[in-house]
């Protein structure tokens, strides 16, 4: 991560440190179990140790960081069992968002989803699993956005942030993008048809498949 100029103290510094640390974890730049040394991070971001400490406490509440007694903080390791439990919660909330999106989607939003579907087909055909993974993430984010269900969206953002490592691992598993492509296209088709029940069922089927893949 590049050194960034910014305020050294206060609430603005805390927000800067929080944003930069969170993005680094979500982008995979900080690996699970990697130690987070306050002095090093403070120097890197140009803020005080107090700002870093406050940011780490917030990230702990989001499930991204764990503080180990007498050893400091590290990027939290999410086990397979935890990933399955999180995805079970996603299944319910994402299904709700898909149903809401299908009931409220506009023609322009349908076009956005269909364009994403086309891009996902191309990524799979071209053998680009990480591009496909990014598009997959974008599709789910669009569905949540179009749902207008802000409470579910907030909960899902916290849950999804904890699954970054497992998302990348699944994306790189041979044959997995091809399997999930059809599941995502079914989601898009159901929302485009403005069929809330079918949209919810499509999302639930997709995430049930994710759970099965996590357990393999």
C-alpha cells in the first residue's frame, strides 16, 4: 500500500486509517493471520498510534481483525465452518434483496444487470477467473443496491467483508466459475422478469451451491 499524506490526529485521521486498512484487507493485500503492528501502520499512513488503535477496534467489531491477548492485532482468520455459517445468513438476506429488486427494478437497471451477465460470460469463456470474481461481486452489489432494503444491505456488507479469502479461493477452483455462471444468469433472468419469488429462489440456489463448494 502506498504512503498517503493525510491528517495525523483526530477523527479525520481515524477515518483515514480505518478506510485504508479496511480496503487493504478486502483487496487481499493483508493476508489472514498477518500481524498488524501499530507503529508500522501509523508511520505508513502518517497518523498517530491512537488513530490506528481506534481503527483496529472498529475493524474488530466488523469481524475483519482479531486482537490476541498480549500479542496485538492480526487480520482475522475465517474458518470454513465460519464461512459456511456466514453464507447461510447471506442466503436469507440476499434472497430478500433479490425479491425486493425484482419488484422494483427499472428498465435501465435490468440493462445494467444483463450487461454484467454478458461480461461474466466473456470472462468465463476467456478463462479469467479473477475478472469473473470481480464481476460476480459487482452483480451481487447491484442487486442489493436495486433492492432498496438498506438494513439488509448494511448487514450484508459486514458479512461479505469477512469472506474475501474464501471468495478468491472459490474463484480459482477449476470448474467453479462455469458452474456459478449459470446460477448468476438465472438470478438476472428472474429479476429481469420482475418475478420476486423466482429471484429469491435463484439466489438461494446459488448460495446453497456456494455452501456446498465451501464444504468440499
